[in-house]
C-alpha cells in the first residue's frame, strides 16, 4: 500500500526534504503536464510548481526492498532584474 511505502521512505529521507516514490512522482508529473497543457490552450504562461530530482535506488527499512527515490522541491525563482530608471537607456548610462 502507498501508506506503507511512505512509512518506509520517511526514515531514509534527509530532514527538511521531501522524498517520494517513483509511482508518486509519475502522478505528480502527469498532473503538472495537464496544468501546463491547460495553460497553453488558454494562451497563458505556465509556472512550474515543482522540481523533481532523482536521488537513486535506496534500500528501504524493515525488509521492504529497494525503491527508486526522488526529491521534490520548489523551482528556483528567476533572478530579479534591476528596474530601469525613467529616462535611462541601457548601454548609454
């Protein structure tokens, strides 16, 4: 069961990080794809809500076997650009 799998992943996770199974990441990826497609159809921009990083195959506690593990995080914000002062022309200041 998924709850049992989550209980086996929790002890191997890094404190403060979100670890997930391959099955959960597949569902999350499908949901993100649907949101991205919906934004495209509406002509809007889509901002990624999650980033997923492969951690590797980990041995789970209590003889639960091995599992491909992923870490879920938030995308890094794009660096803020300095506002251009009125009357200032880039390259001439």
